[in-house]
C-alpha cells in the first residue's frame, strides 16, 4: 500500500506524458471536451488524416461481434488544410501533447504529408503504416520489414518531430517489422492496428460490412496483441505503445508488464465516453493498493520464473 500520491507519468523518448493513457486514432475528437476534461489524458491522438478529402468506405461500416466490433470506416478525412486550419488550433486550448495520425498511399506521399503536418502545436506524428502501399500491390507498408524500413527512412528525413510507427497485426513478422521501423528512424511503435476479419449475416447471407472485410477490435483481440507487444518490446529499444482491447486498468497493467510504456484506448470509448478517465483513476488505485509508487515500475516487470507448485500454494492458503 502506498500512502502518498501515485506518479503516473511516463516518457516516450523525448515526449513526457502525465500518464500512460491516450486515445487510439479514429476513436476520439476534441468534441469529447463537452464530456470530460481532456487534459486528464496523457496525450491526444487525432483521427487519421490524408492530404486529400476522403469519404470513406460504403455502409454498413460497423458490426458488433462477440467481445468486440468490426469496422471498415475507410479513413474518411476532411484533408490536410482542414487539419491545419481547424484541428491544430482547436487543441491549443489544452495542455497535453497532440499526436497527428497520418496516412498516405506511397512512401513519397507519406513523407510529404509528414513534412506538412510538422507544425507548431503538433508534438509527435503517428504514421499509420498499416495502410495499403500502392507501390506494393496494395499490401500494407508494415506487412514486411523491408517496406517498413524504406517508408520510415523517408518519413524520418521529412520531419524532426518524434515519429510513432503504427504497426499492423496482420503480419507474421511483427517483431521483425518493429525492429525495421526502429532502424528506419521510428521513435516509438504502436502495437497494433485492428485484426483483419469478417462477419456474415446468416439470414440475408450477405457480409455484415459494406466493404466485406474490416478490422476487429475490442476485448476479443487483447491476448493476441499483448503477445505481439511483448515480442516487439523484446525486439526494440524504443518505446512500445500497446493498443488493443483495453477497457480496464488491469488491461493497462497487463500491457505495461509486457513491456509497453503507454497504451491507447479505442473501442471502450465508443461504449463509455469517459472510459479513459475511469481507467486513469483505477490505474492509480491499483498502484496504491499494490505498493507501486510510480507506474514506470510496472513497465516490463512481468515475472517469468517458475510457478509455485499447487501443493505449495495450498499450504500458503491453509
């Protein structure tokens, strides 16, 4: 038990956060300021922006699944100009770091957009290299280490801002891709985007999403992404940011123990708009009850020694 205040602050390279909780891109906007004090969060992550305006994928775009949801939003965007003239000034009313999430179709387009959003008021840039690369037959940049490294090199040359590479879980080489992102100049990796999945309506015999397939998120994917985050944390020396299925403070602790320095909350906010502030409060309560004075003590602190025998555990109880 800790009697005094709990230190929830963490560092992501040069970036200092008051606590490790931030939204996942696409699940948050400055309009939530009507619901809670946004400065309670560790950082803000914008909806992913593209240079051009985009309307997104055909409807239906969202479908419920067991312990999760499918989405095929398609990254609708109001474009770069709207981001620079409306979004960045709106966040000047708050004090926590602003992270711009960006997407593009080719490495050169990515680099140019990265340069264009490297403006005062933007503290870091999350590069969504989970999106399709038109120069690689539509395969996501982050599917392979080689394309990841090439893209990150161009992005690194385009900006002095901290770069966070958002990885796709739809690769069999997640640790190698994370290492390639670091070698290419990433300051952190976000593990991970949604898992490619689909659902069929057995009554209409039609796909539940207008785009047929979409991204699975929510509690159902957490064990998979915790494993990936653990593998990435062992493969890189830069911070790992966990993202996938986080709805409680215990979920956050699990990611931290696996080696993550911070987390992003997505689907939980759709269900409960104040989920992130509740998680922050509960995280402090967990630390206090478990003798953790600073949340940084939990990062990578998973115990891997042999478990006690069942008879030894029973002896302790009885």
